[in-house]
C-alpha cells in the first residue's frame, strides 16, 4: 500500500470516528435536554418523555425537529421561553454532552 493510500485510509477512519462521535454527542444532548424539559413542565414520566423527544429527533436531519418538539411542549405548559433561549440551551447542553462522553472514554 502506498503512503498516499495509507494517508487516505487514515483520514477516512478519522472522519468516520468524528462523525460517529458527533452523532453520539447530539443524541446525548437531546436526552439531557428532554430530561431538563420534563422537569420544567412537570412530567412525571421522564423516561417516556425522553423517548418522545429522541424519536422526534429522528424525523429530520438537524435540530429543528427537537427544537419544535421541546419548545411546543414548554409553550403548552405555559413556560415563558422563546426560540433564542432554547437554541442557547441546546448549544450549552451540546458541550455538556461532549464532556460527559469524553469522561466516559
């Protein structure tokens, strides 16, 4: 195998690992967000709500589906929150999720 092929293979493996980690971080973030939202809206069935939110996250690529689900539920519970606040919460929890996963490895 030539040096170029070895380098290409190494880059492909790194890309795949980075992609897998990004998916894991996003999934963890969504679970943390759902637990937080369940507590804020007073849902006693936290694990069921987490699964609802995670399932919503698989509807479309990106975060719009998660944002719409949680924001809609918070509004339905009369929690004063707007889109900008939720996006900031999601960004902050992304770092929390990444730190948790890094600590587990």
